[in-house]
C-alpha cells in the first residue's frame, strides 16, 4: 500500500472511530517503512502503537459503518451489502470450521502478525460442488468481521471487448484499497480458466494474466474470495496466488443432520426418524437439503400441524432430488 493510500485508510478508520483498525494500519505503515530501510521511523511507530494498546483505551467499531453505494464505473461492477450471516448459522465439518475460524483469528489479530512482518490470510479460493456453502461462507466472513460484502457482477465485468474487462478489473482492485471489505468473485472459472485451452482466445488469456498480476500485487486490507464449482477448469498458476485453497464437499451424515435439525428447530420432531431422513438425502448438497427441510416445514404449517412427519420430509427430499437431476 502506498503512503497516500495508507493515509486514506487511516482517515477512514478515524472517521469510523475504529481505533483497533487505525492502529492496525499504523503497524502496516511501520512495516512499510522498515522494508524501505527506515528502521528508526518504524521503531517509533511500533512503540507508539504499543503504548496506545497498553493504555486500554483502544476501541473497535461496534457496528458496520454505513457506506455509500459504489459510484461511477464501480457501481455496475459490484453489488454491496452488509451480511447478517455468521459461522454459527452454517452446518460445517470440524475441519472446515477450523480453517474458517483461523482466517477470522488472523484477521482480528492481524496487528500481531504485521508487527512481525507477516500478513494474515486474506486471499481465499473456495472450490466444491454447487450448493455446498461457498457463497454463504463469503457472507459469513463478512458478517463476522463487520465488513461490507462486495459481490462482483460478471455480467458487466466480462464484455465482448476483453481489453475493457481488464480495465474493469483494475477498478475493482483499486476499490479494495480504498474501501476495506470482502470482495467476492463467484463462478470464478469465468475468468480463471486454463490459458492453454485450445478453444480459448488470446484476449481471454490476457484477462487472466491481468487478474494474476492484480492479485499478486494487491496489498490492501480487504479479503478477496473466489469461488468455483469447476476447479478442474482453473489455470494452475492461480493456486499459488491464493493464501488458502479450501475444499467444499457434499455434506456427510453429521452435517446433514445439523442442517435438518436447525431448519426444523421450531417444530415438534420427536417422532421423526432422523437416520432415515439423513439416508434419503445422500448425494444432495447443503442448499438442497435445507430447501427440503423448509418444504417439509411448509407442509406442516399449511396442514395446521406443529409436528413435521417422516412423510413430510420424505416427499420433500424426493422432490428436491428430482429437481436437482433435471
């Protein structure tokens, strides 16, 4: 991050009254000065930050600061929202939960890493089948960190004129520096496909090369999350540019049970055969299982019942399976 961009970020955190973020940026300035060989300045900055933290008066912003909607060219490239999703609302395997919590821990305590010349994980590649929770993860990380979620709109990013696409990518990466947030590239294979594909054109390859360069040079405080259902299509050069590649799979029995029980928590389920329901959902994604549970709940409500029956779940699961295979 350049000196001018550091200054902008410092002012924004000051306006937001987020002392913790302000001091985190100050530590980045110290690290930047140390890399330039200005050891004395870096030492003074670190000492001031340590003094501020030890005073016990440092405050973290308690709620998201409302941000203006993106303007100009950026407005057509991203949609912005504040997410209410949290990790606790997701049905995760123990391993996946551990990896996502590690990202949150490094983000929340990044000042400890920065002052030692290290950087927190913030460039993530999520891979796995549709409906496995990748999009929800982006929302959960944004919600946990109280950051705006910027979702890239590929319909406007990718045009017939690929030179324009590269320029639009630059606008998005510039925004990452100006406004800290979670920037989500869904269906990432649209621009991340292999450069060696025979049916590929030179302009497509140039777009991918541009993305690789922007990603490698980016040193903002924002989180960059890319997600794809088709990891086999991605160019191998992408993987080493991300801090973490996280694999999502179809839910196992434990996760499936968590999903069903959480969606039906407000109903009488004492007579449900959970093991049978879990068996029926084999091969369905998290999203499909959640929808099946919701449909079962609707059946109970419309029948003026407080209980969800095995028949409610069985019919709903079969309908979801039929819809998924069309």
